C-alpha cells in the first residue's frame, strides 16, 4: 500500500514537472532586427502564443536550462496565420545545447502560435530509436525493427539506391541496372 502510494506520488510529480512529457522550454520570438518580440515559456500542454505582431520575418527560439530526458525526441509546430513551419524528431539534447530556432513570416497583424509535442515510437532496450526494416526482395527475413543507425538499418536504407555515377559506370561496363 505504501509502495503503491509512493509510486503514484512519484508519477504525479514527474507529470507536473514535465507537463505531459514535455520538459520546461523557454520560447523567445525575435523580429528581423533581433529584438525580442516575445519571451515566455510553453504551457503545460506544450503550446505558446504571442500577441499580434507586425508583418515581417521572425525567429522562434526554443531553449531549456532544465535537464532534458536523454534520447527523447520532440515535434515542433510554429504558425503565423496561414504560414506554418514544422520540425520532426528534434533530439532533446538540442534544446539545452543552444536551443532550436525556426523562421516564420508574419503577413499581417497576426500572432505566432506554436506547440511542442513528445514524439513516441519504438525504442530499444538501450534507449535508441527503432526503425522499420521492410522485407528485402529475395530475402527470407520478414520485415522487422532495428536500431536506428545500426549497420543493418544503414544497409537497408542504402539497398536499392544507386548514385548516378554508379549507374553510369555500370552502363559503361555493359551492365544493366537489374543485373
């Protein structure tokens, strides 16, 4: 009973500290001259919004001084009216190491809004992200998951791809691509 209560308390504390799995992030919006037009932080659900801004080009900077969960990745969306900029699979470490910047153009007097969300996907026991390896032509091995960046994943990514120079060399040797 006590162990269960302690675990529940710990989970609540983590949820409050990280706000839906997203660590505390500072948001700075700067205009074309570099002057700060907005400084704040994202809300508990990962969003932020500025007041209406003058037309122009702006840079939205996400940064953190809080410890970031190693190996975690985040998706970012920044919009101003009908303009939208996105980034996927941003490593958590980038927020602490100088931050992540995104440019967005503001056409009229609109506000810049944004959201940060935790990206989930398969993760190996060592904490590395997993990628799907489809069944390869002529192989008996079915499609399966492998660690991103592993020799197997890199080989599968390169399988079937050929540079223009390789193709030209093969043609000069009288070899057609299917051979």
